[in-house]
C-alpha cells in the first residue's frame, strides 16, 4: 500500500468531527494555493487580456452594473 492509499484509509476511518476539520483544512489550503497562483499569474501579466477586454468593452459602452439595476 502506498502513502496515498494509507492516507485514504486513515481519512475513511476518521470520526465525523475530525473529518470535518480535515475537510475545512483542505478547503483553506486549496483557496490559499488558488490565491497564490492568481497572484503569480497576475504579476506575470497572464491576466492582462482581461483588463484589455474590459477597457475595450467599456469604451464601446457594453459594460453594465451587475446585477443590472432596475
């Protein structure tokens, strides 16, 4: 049995409260990793196309408040 399989077995045997705690920890870890990747991509200019698109659409008056105000 490899490490991942051992971890899976251990997780499957956790009491509900410990499973909840572990799940919360994984969600927070995943969010931190996502945020860090987004920061790296932004710093590298990989998201500049989004700003360019927004500026172009704004100039053509295609942008609206979200949600649309009634």
